[in-house]
C-alpha cells in the first residue's frame, strides 16, 4: 500500500512573493519536502525556469518527483543535505542561482507517520527521528546511550527547556531499569520531570523532542556557514528566503544575514578601511514575516514559523 506524503507548505504566497520568481530563473529548494513550494516555483517560472532541489527523506523525494512530474525536464532532485549545496550545484552544472528557499519545518507526513518516531503524540512509535532513514544515529540511541551531562546540555540548549536537568536525570534512572524504546515511554518520563503547574499550554514533551531531533539530524551544525555560503551563490538581485520554526534556527539565520549586510568593520578611528569587507546582502525583512491568523488557524504547525528574506547586492 502506497503512503501519501502530506505536507502543507507554510507561507507559500509570502515565500513566492519574497523570491520574486520569474520565467527563466534558476532556483534552489534545499528542503523540497513534498514539493509544495517547488511546485509553485516551477509554475511561476514557466515556461523555462529551472529548479534544483535536495532532501534527505527518500519518501519526500519520491512524493516531490510525482508532484512535479508535469514540469519534467525543468527540475532535478538530489538525495542530499542542503548543506552539501556546493557538490549538488557542481553535479547540476550550475554556479549561481536567482533564488534560494530553505524550509526547516518537519513535514506533516513525518510527524503523522508513526514509524518515523518524530511525534510525542504517537505513544507506540519507536524512538527514531531520522530525516535520512539510512543514517546511523537514532533518537533511541541518544536517549539510551548519551551520558547524563550530554543529555542535559542537548535538552537545555536545543530545546531551551528549563527542566532539562531533571529530565536528563530521570531518563538515566529509567534506562537503568529498562531500555527506553518508544515515544510514549519518553513522554511519560518527561511528564514526571516537570511540575504539574508548568504543564499547562503547549505539550510539555515538545521541547525535549525538538532537542533530540536536532541532535539526531545535526540540524544546527554548520548552519551559519551554510547560510553565508548559499547567499554567495546568488546572482546580483537574487533572493534567499528561509523559514525557521524555533528560535535557535532563527537566531542563526538572523546573524548570518546581519553579518552579510554589514559594510566595513574597521575601528572607526582608522582614517581608511583596511578590512576590505563590503555589503553583500540587503535584508528585505527587517522583522521576520509570520503566518496570518487565517493560516495559523488552518495549519497549526505554521504558528511558530518565521520567514526571513534577503537580496544579493554584489556580483
């Protein structure tokens, strides 16, 4: 039985308007997912626009290829991390592009499919969380194998969880009696670690699951350098649009854009510039764009999204 890959693209209109997609342009979608954003990029760049895309999830790639089939000959999808853009661009025979889109959100399909182990709402799901099903490291290995201090740092830093120390302590206690194998078992440990008065509102397991997923997929490793490197692959006037879903990603993107927008960084006391730094980007979104109330209502997974857009101003 074939599983339908479902993912509702977040801020689709805002992304397309921000990229200023046009006929004949070359675009890179580094996180193709189910192909929702890519489909509109190809539609709006018709009849001769070209799309290069990457993803680590083979189910997503297969779904995207099927969804984009009407544009056959105008797109190529590579099973690769978007951080490997240099290699992908070389293989695709391109050097510069007119637009870049990165969507760091976990797809609805990945969250909803029990065997992927991404969701704290799937109690019987195995602790997996791998974007690339062929990768070695799983959430189960992190939870059962990492020392307590390392678990604490991951949950504190990647999940921004105030009760990280207690959660890490209780994970280690629980696994000493029995290996933690399912999402439900981990949720139970997390809930026991957080005082009841702090369990109101958002699910209390959300931050810890986010932290472990980031660790499993090395999501923040090299992200700053990747944003900088990709921005330098834009043609003059080309734009980069990035969708983030938690403050750690957003902060990295914000800092990368800010550093590329900055001109001379010499000491102001010097009579002339000696650093040679020039402004490379113009930040289009001085504050990030967030979903409309209507979109947030229709797609709850869009609520924490932030969109930042910048334009290349040098050759």
